[in-house]
C-alpha cells in the first residue's frame, strides 16, 4: 500500500515539521472468494481453457512490451482484433486490458526502483565523502563515516555496481521497456534451486503452468448477471464462454461450458447477490492452487466513492490510539479532552510461519481491536502513518541487521489496508497521524505518571496515548504539577495545557537560565547584590584570607 498522505514534514529548527492528521478514505473496491468443488471433467476443461488463454496473454504482453512508449489507442485496437480471431471479442478485451494493467504496474515498479537506486547512491556517496569513523551531525545534515577502510572499499565497489544498474534502468525507462515474468519471478528462479525450494520438477511444472493460466473477465453493467464471459447466476451456477478453437468442449448452447460445481459466497454474499440481480458489473477470476489441489473463484467490483467523514465528527466520541509493533498492537482509549480512559489493551499476533498464517494473525488482531473500539463507544481509531520503505537499508541503520529485518517483515501496508477495509464495515473512522516523536515523547511524558503498583505502563502504551492525543489536536507534552507553595509557583501555572494554536507546543519546554533552574552561577541572581549587606554568620566579607597576629612579647 502506498503512503496515506502526500509528502511529509520537513525538519525545521532541529525538529521535523508535523503533518496534519486526517481521516483516511474508505476502500474503493471489494473482493470475495469461494472454493469451487469441481469434478475431474470440469478441472480438465478449466485447465485447457486457462492454458490456451494464458498463451495468448503471454504473446500479447510481449507485443505490448515491444511497443514501449509508442503504444496508442490504434495499436491497442490492432492487438484486440488479432486476439479476437484467435478467441473471441470478449476474451480479447479481457486479455488486452489485463496486459495494459500489468505493463502499467511494471512501469510504476520501475519508477520506484529508480527512486530507490538514486537514494542508495546518494547515501553511499555522502558516507564515502566523510572521514572514517566520523559521527553523524543531524543539525549540519552530515552522514556518519564508515567504520573501517575495508568497509569503505566494499561500499565504493557497491557504488559502482549501483551506478551501472541505474544506467541500465534509466535506459529502459527512456524507451518504455519493462521486464515482466508471467508466473512470477520468484517461481521462475526456484526452477534452478528445486532442492532448496523443496519442490520436485513435476510439482514445479504444475505450479508454473497454473500461475501462467488466464481465466479472468471484467464485468459489464447492463449485461445478464453483470458478466457475459464468466457468468455466475443468483443460484450459484457458473459458466464461461469458450474460445472459438475450444468450442467443441461446450456442454450448453451458444458455446458455453457449465460447471457442475456451484458458487456460494458466504462473505458479503447478499451484497454480491443484490449486485448481479441488478445486472451491475462484477469481475471474476478463476485460479488453481496446485499445492492444495483446489480451484477458487474470486469476485470483485468497485464501490461508489463515499464522502470522507470530517475530522471533528470522527473524533466527537473520543478515539482509540494505536501503536503498531512487530508482535502486537498497543491501544488505549482517550476521551475528547485527551485523557486516557480505562486500561491499556494489547492485541498480539505472530509474524512467523507461512503467509496464510501471518495473514490470519493480523486479521484476528484487527478484529479484536475493532470489537474493543465499538464496545467502548468510540467511533475512530488513530494510527501512525508509517512507511518503512526507506528505512530497511544498511545505510539507514548501519550494522543493526536485526532491526533492519524487523522493519522488513513489519506488515505496515497490509495491516493498514486490511484495517481500513474492516473498519469501513463497522462504521469506524481511521485517523492517520504523523508518527514523528510519538514513542519518545509518549515515554517521556506519559509512561511514568500512568505506572501504578498494579499496572505497568510500557513504552508502547505511552506511545498509543501520544498517537491519540495528536489525532485529537492536543499536545503530547504533559505538564508536571506545581511544586509546594512554600517553594514557588503557588498559582500552579504549570498544570495548564497549551492551546492547540500555540506555536512550538509539541516541543519540550526551553531550559531558561536562572537561579531556579540551576543554569546560572551562584551569586548571579537579582538579589545577589544584597547578600553581602546582611549581618549574619557566613557574611561574604568573612570569606577572605585570614591570618593570626603574633602574640605581644610583653605577655
């Protein structure tokens, strides 16, 4: 998932300027999936049709890649006419649109790779220009130097390699050339490392063929059940239009094949049924999971853009601040005044194991978070707008490989995307806040005051309060109580909170010099001039050098 807010704050006066909090828009699309319990004949027909259409899609992608930036609507029409003669007009439209989307996705990935390469080259050049062992200076914007001569030499070699790679990517970008592997680059590489991947050649071949199949069709509003190519009726009957070379496989009129398996979408089933009975567009995709030996069908459609809830309305009943961590979500409810209510909550998840296991863990933790929010009457969740794409390199965190691996495996994009989708169904708003200094200031101002003999407040719990207060527009800093009246500040002015419009309110209080702060030398106060005039023991005049007179000889 991309960043939720455009741009970021800049560093001003030693502290980064904070971006404004905002309500995240809801999801624009819906996708649901169901298993197809196909017979052997159904599986054979689906495999044959998918393989045939996959070969046409591969050829069309190659032709689109050769055209590069010279592609236009006329060339798109030529490609579609050629595919129409080999399959059908509807399949040709689905293939060419999928090819266009895949080329555009590869193009965006190429742009992101260019940005990453340029950032890495700039970071390495900045560190190579510094002396060995030099420390970083954030105020001057100077990077730290490398630790040893060997590391400096290795990084200089890497710099040349990155520059050569950058030149190649820039050349591809200039002519519009993209590099796409139908079936997946990772699966293609595993063909040469079958033992390490734990696959046999037969299993790999089956997975490769399944990944390169094409059984997808976009919906059409106004057509029967919203899709003429792959049709699913309200009773769950699934049929597909066969390409003209495979028309002999049809078992229904008009060159269609009807599967024995039926479809029953349990999740959002009523919404899907209302849509197809109104003949509104629904896209379908059929794919084969070779490892499980199962077939699945996925239905997807777009939603009308819902108006974004104003920030004040979303926070009218308080907010639940959430601090994301690599193994749990720390949450604490805050009222409209920014005061923590109740006890802190922690929703744990495990990011080890398979991708399905990690996905289930995240989904379960988010479900518990949403239930907690609704149970406490809040209507908004405040979340840090984290983006670790630039923080996983060695140039950013040095030799701290453990921390870099933690950032790499942290599911920021998946967690935010899934939380936005799930919260929209519960009528809960998601408020994105700037993540700058939330952990540091939360621990500094909230961890110790909220720790009791029966409750141990962690740094993450304090950070969740900081996130929630920033979403509500309150400063994170918590002023301390005034000292006793016999010392100073009898009026207790330090308990007053800074107003939201007060400048520099998020920063720590300046350490003003003076007798009360201990920043001025002794005798430098306003009343220092009268000290020597007072008649008491310890007079400043008595502190001079002293010597005893000699005794008179007459005694």
